[in-house]
């Protein structure tokens, strides 16, 4: 089982690469089912990142992150922001 540090490294690689989560294998199960979602303040683009695998449901949440430009985001309070986010097995 991967730890939080490994998940954060994978998150960094995906964020720096433009958000192509589905092209990266899950650090826990190896499947190509990763999803990355930013929920942020519209002006500052600072908020939370939710990062998980839709196959094994492992993942991490990170607060106080800035969503990279060009990556789609949801804004705080937007009804669709948490839609489809599973109950994760979070690596703390």
C-alpha cells in the first residue's frame, strides 16, 4: 500500500503535467483510474485538491493548494463540486 508521501508525489507530477490523471497508474492498485479535482476560490484559485483512484478508492485530500492554470476547477459552494466524489480511503 502506498503512503501519503507517494500519493503527493504523483499528485505533483500530474498537476505539473497539466492534469492528465488518467495517464498515470494508481500508486496503490496500478490501475489507470485516477481522478483529480480542485475546489477553489474563483479569484485566487486556492482551495482543496481531491485526488483518488476510482478502482480501489484510495486517495488524498490536500488543503491550501493553488490550482494550476489551465486545469478545470470547481468553486466553493458549487453544487457539482462534490458530485461523484466517492467515500475515499484517505492516506493521512
